[in-house]
C-alpha cells in the first residue's frame, strides 16, 4: 500500500505567545521526537518526487513547511533543523523580504560563542510604540541574503506565498469601520485604498475572490465624517458614540451605490500581477525559477490556479487536511498545522497523516 506524506505547517518559531507561533524550545522538542521515532524532514525535491512524480519515499518521511517568511525562521528554525538533521521549506511573502547588508545573527552564532542570546534579533515582540506615541505592530522578516544563506546550507528551501498576502472586499455588507487600532493579525492589509471611517466590508483572500470596489460616494462620506490624521482619528474613535453615528450614516447609502465587483479583465489582471511579482521576486532574489506556491490562508480560485500554472508553478500547498499520496494531486497538497503542543501530540498527527485512509477520514471529520 502506498504511504501518504504528512506535511507540517508552522509559521513563526518565536518566544512570542500568539496563535501562529511555536516557542523554539517546543519546536526543538518536536524535532527531537521526530528523530527519536525514526521520522525525517525531507527536502522539497524529495516531496516533489513523491507527490508530483509518483516516487515512493523510504522510511518515515514528512515535509516541514513554514509560511510567511518571518525572520525567526532564519534565527531559530534553520539552525534547529540543521542541528537535528531535518530539512524544510519556507513559503515567503516576497514583498516582505527585506534588503539587509549583512545576515543577522542566529542560534548558530550563539552555539559557536560569537554572540549571546540577548544579541539575537528581538523577534518576540512586534508591537512597538510609533513616532506618534501610539502602538504599532511591525513584524520582522528575513532578508534576501538570509534566504540565500538558508538555501546554501541545504536546510531550508524558499518558495512562494504570494507577493502581498492581502485580502479584498467581497461585497457591500459591513458591521464596523476602519480605525487607527493596533493590528491584530500580521496580514490584515486590504487590496484597496483604506481611509479612517471606511466601512470594513466583508473580506476574503485576494487570490480566492473577485474584489468589491467601494464607490467614490462611500469614500467621500468616510473622509467627510472621520478625521484622517491618526492621532485625531484615535481621539474620535475613543468615544464609541462617534463610530455608531458614522456606521448609521454610511448604512444610509443603498447597497447598490456602495460599490461594484471588478470585471473579468480587472480580476485576471490583479491575479496575474500578484503572481508574477511573487515569481519574479524569487527568480531575481534567488537566481532560480521557483516551483511551489502556498496559497495565503490556503484559499484560491480556479483563475488563480490557472494563471500560477501558466507562470511555471507546479506544486500548490493548501491548508486543508487529508492524505498526500504518490502522484495524487500536486495541485492541492494537504497540510496540518503544527501547534505549540507536546511531541506526543505531534507524533500522533504524523502517524495519522502517513496512513492514506486514516488521513482522509480524519481530514473529513476535522477539516
């Protein structure tokens, strides 16, 4: 019987406590447990040979992946993977990869006595005070030099996770408006002009939905009723009655006048621009053609898949649960989220997703 390839999904490997982060000590305990139980984290080339080309993998094989391209993948994840003999893939948001003159220190530098732990980049607290005195959220992402260094070590391959990782408005309904608050999520930007007081229309992943474009009437009213200076807007929204009045007035605009959906040409042009920017960024930054794409939030539409395949991507990673059999479906590769839980929990999930029938049943029940 053919085996299924479990694909783990991590994001941030950081001491910062949040829903998408796993502490480095917990991550290392996962890797140690995998090694002790006979599991190995394979390369993308090995995974591709299994999923796309139908080649069976020997032993207990799993693919370890990371989404987004956080700096902590370079600082913590890559050295820990090397230490324990595993490989993996980072799906990076190419528009967030930065230009740094020198690679920043990592755990390798600590182990070699070059720096102390306190000298490592402070990746555990992205919320800082801005120039205006209000709190802002600024995550750190790795650089192109760091991406090339991770690839040169043979530990982590860098592939695509879109260029902007944005959402789009999907329709005229809304419950609240945009305010100058601290962002709760890393990727909460909308593929549209956002002003204070603009209705927070229903949202969906930009590569999965046709965009709803707010009308000039909506923008004009939002600007008219809401201060556009960040400090003044913060003071405006500190009184909850102001937002209630604003929402009430915006809702007086009939739905048919709040905006329109982009047409076919606009839709395809936006998708193409996003995917070309992702592909070309990787080609220019890494000097090679990328082959894999992980969809932001695991969501995509048929048009996006068609365009991405035409651009040369051949492996597509989702966030849905299920088996990954030899030559089964390289256009929709299943992954499970590796949570900040015990090594015992992780090993139980690896066993589940290595067995085709069990992976399908479990994925159906818990997907």
